[in-house]
C-alpha cells in the first residue's frame, strides 16, 4: 500500500505537467529499446492522437519511471496511470484465465494466432474481462510474444541431445515440459539469463529470435534450435477501469479499433524483426539455426506432468463457467 501511495504521489507530480486531456501510459520498456514492443507502443500512442484529431494525447513514462514491471497492474488499478502494458505470465495467480496460453506449451498458434484467440475469447466469454475488471483493469489489446525455440550454447539436434541440459524455466508449462524433454529446469530471470548463458549456469533458454537479439543473448549462445513451442502470450495492453469507463463513446470506439489494428501492426513488426535477426545471425554473429525433428516435441504433450499443468488450468476454467472444449480447440494439436 505504501508503495502504491508513493507511486500515486509521483503520478500526481507528472500530471501537473500534462493537460487535462492527456492520458498517462506507464511501461517498464525503455524508450530506446528499438524492439517491436517499444516501437509498436509509440505507434499506438501516435495513432491515438491522430485518430482523435489531436483532442486526446497519451504521454508515455518509459523504463519503469513510474512503476516497475511487477508493480504495473497494482499501479494501474490505483489510478497511477491510465494505460499500461502488463507482463501477464508474471501474474498467473491473479490472472489465470488470461494466462491460458501459458499453461499449454507447446501449442500450434503463432503470434497473430495467439492474439486473435485472446481477442475472440474476450469478445465471446465475459469471464476473461471480468477477471480483469475485478482488479480494476480493462484490456484494450493484446501483445503476444513471437514463436519460441531454444537458444543454446551447444547444438541440440534431437530430443536425445536434451538429456542432462540445464534450461531456463518460468511459468507453469515450461518446467514440466523441460523435465519431459529430459533436461533440468532452472529458474532464471530474463535480466540474468545473459550471464547465466555466458557462465554455463544454463545451457539453453526458450526465446524467439527478435527477443534473443534485443537481450543480446546471441552474443554468448550460438545455436538457435527451432523447437516448435508455438508463440507465448506476453502482454495485456490495459487501462485503468475507471479511466476506460470515463471515455466518451467516440474515444472508446477509437481505442477499440486501435486494439485490433495494434495486433496486426505488432505482428508485422515481429515478422520483419525475425527475418532481420536471422540475416544478422548468418552474416555477422555466426548463430547456427538448427532444425528439430518434427513430432518429437508434440509427442511430449501426453507426459503426465505436462497433462497435470493443463488440467490445472482446465479446472480453473470450469470453475469460472467457461466452455473448456471450445477454448482448447485453439490450443491443442
């Protein structure tokens, strides 16, 4: 509570420099990150101003200036910001329904597919929005992550090569899946993974090409294994619920359309980023892209530990009154 009060006071200081029709976006992303996440955030902010005819603006407070990554949901709910990006997998207990994809790795959807699925579920099943509304939040858009593989310090050409490796792990599905692959899951934060790879604390980390380049993991790990994990769900683009409810109908329509358009724009950026990074890997950084045998990973879905993770989400979804089978059609091979 004290932390949020301090954030609210800080936000008040920021508000004094902004006009009455200027909304605040709080994010952990550095403005100069240069990746699709940061660039697409600026695109959305610019489009908001343009589509409202300059009547409304969004001011972005970058790099955790107002709230750190794990503080953003609480800060948004408290009204410290109006808009923000929430790293959904960090809050599986608070947002189990909105973390559905994180319980089902591997799954067959790409970035656009995951975003489309989340948008459809929110439009079709009120339980997804209600979960957020209970926490003072409203989703205006979705930012999935890219298709993930494994970036490793040594080549991995089959499931047999996974045995005994130490693999960075997080969330629910990955620990069980990594064990099913014959490897050892190691809990390492994103910021610590570079040094962990460099010092051989871990041998591999699940990640996609664009993020591997953004975090510079490819400086110390030179093998990208195309293990078909599918795309992970990454971030909710969210609003403070009161701020959302306070929008006039015209602006609310703009926000709704922007959420749809954002997914397409962001997915395009991710695809371009992936192609660019793989060209850099080949030409400059010497990262080898390794094919992984088709079917070997998908076969692990039947592993009892992997099934137990999926069953945990199914139980939560049924308790919320969701039609589980209709949702699982999107997430299963």
